[in-house]
C-alpha cells in the first residue's frame, strides 16, 4: 500500500471531487437544455399557420430537451449515489480524527500539510493518521466487495 497509484482506498476516495465536478457539469447541461427548449420560438404567418412547420420544430426541440434532461438527471443520480457510497466509506472509519483527515483531504481538497496545521499534529503523526484511515477504508471496501 505504499505506492500511491495502487492504493485502492486512495483511488476510491480521490474520485469524490471529480464526481462533484461532473455533477456540476450535468446540472449546467440540464439548465442549458431547458433554456434551449424554452427559447425555441415559432414564427407565425397569418397565411401559412398550418404549413409553416414552426410548431413541429418547436415540438422537436422540446422533445430533445426533455430526453436530454431525463438522461442527464439519470447520470446525476448515479453520480450522487457514488458520492453517498464514498461518504459511507469515510463514515465507516471509527476514529473521528481519521475521519476529519479523510474529509479535509479527499472531500475538501486540502493538503496533509494544511490539515496538520489545523489539527495541531506533527507531520509524521498526520501521515500516520491518514495511513490508518486509508487502511480502515480499504477494509470497508473489502467487506463491501469494492476491491479484492
């Protein structure tokens, strides 16, 4: 577990911020799809109301927006489910200081050095707390079948 790239707990927890960014992007895409649908206008001409095809274009735009929104909402729910699973893994760690280190580092994106200053521990102690917390998460992941 000394190789940072092969530590399954570290990899698992590191996904949190990327998934949060993905959710934000999905929510922007949903807003844009809805805006596109509501901004679709039909030009009506007195003489050619039924043959203009404008209503059909608007209907198609709305259907596309609804389909896109439904797909994106499904993607958002899957991403939120993953965030909840990661938080459950952190909650499985019994020691509150270890939980704090994991939350600050993997959820809030703070460095171990910043965390060390906040919790008033020496560098070595903070690294040990972090390592033990990762070991607890790894044990949780094995129990849940999330890794080998």
